[in-house]
C-alpha cells in the first residue's frame, strides 16, 4: 500500500505527508447501483475518509480502479452484476492489490458468506447498517482489529467444508440415475404426482412408480419427500442435459399441466 502514510497509535487514522491532512484511509466502494456507491462516497467523505465509488462495469475496471486509487479497503457488493462470479471472484484480485476487502451485502446465507472469507475477505457489513456502524467497522479494519472473530470465522469455514462434502456426495449419487429417472425426480420436485407424470408423458403409472422406486433406492431414502428434499437442495447439480426444460412446471392458459418433455423412454 502507500508508503507515504503511517498509522497513528490505535486510532486507525492515517496522515498523508503530502498535504498534512488527517484521514482514516482510502476506501473504494463497489456496488452494482451507482446511487448506493455515490451515497456512501458522500457520507464517508464527510467523516474524513478518502472515498471513490465505481460499479465497473467489468471486473478489470474494478481492479484497475483499486490500483489507481491505491485503496486501503474495498467495500464491495457480493452480488455484482458480472457473469464471471460477481463480487466473490473479485476478492482475491483486490487483496492482491494490497487492499483489505469488506463485503457490503444483504446476503444472509452462511455458505455464501463463508465463501467470501475463504476468498480473502476480512468480513462483511450489512447493507442495512447505519453509517456509524460502517464507519466503526472501517476504522477497525484500518487499525488491524478483526470485524469477524476467529471462532466465527472457523465456524463458517467448517460449514463451507461440510456443504461441499455433501454436494460432492449428492453429485455422485445423481450420476447413478438414468436420464429418465432424473426427469421423473425433477417432475416430483416440481410437485407432480406419479399419475400426472404418467398422464403427461403417455406412459403407465406402473412404469413411473417403478422408476420412482429406483430413484429412492439409488438416493438411499425411503420416501418421495426425502428424495425431493435432496433434489431441491442440490438442483444445480442435476445433469444439465437431463434437466433442461424441467426446472419449473409449465401450465397452459387454463391452468392444466403442460407436457413435461421428459427424456425419451429408455429400456
């Protein structure tokens, strides 16, 4: 970071010899909505922070902005509108620029927040936080004080490890299913009964029930409800070639179930 600045005591204040003006540090605000960034820029600037705001539009633009500004800290939205991973994928490049990264987010999913910590984020500030809370958290960061305690950080990272292990097991289980069984499982997840699946796909109910039994056996569960819970929790892991067009139940204008277009019947 900037070699011309020094921390003064534990206050977190930074003095720039160039103009002898006291500031707390340089903060880059990165948010998808320019109005949010501009509002934070104005509010924090009035509290002795040097602040710039950007919304990109590309990840390279954001890292370039951090480099030019020599940001001490980057406040970044988790869910930026970028196709290559949003805010989480920008954490490591920003840390590599020498900045500490704090997520500014309304995200409450613990796994997503854990991914931020794993990528190198110092912690997060709720999007609904008051200005005093944001100011205090930034001063803690500048003074080297943690905003996420070590026990909480360890808890979140362990949760992420367990979630990935479960997802790996689910993926391996789904690979045991035939395309037809995957289609039936998705139809069940969409709320269709065996009778509806059979009727909409011109096969017998006995055939569908046989396939359901096979799905339950391969998933290692006893009930359709348990199978649906597994599929719903890991829907993104279902083979794309088999789940295409089945992610939601379609209905015609009269409200009747439209054809599900399940994969062709296999022997």
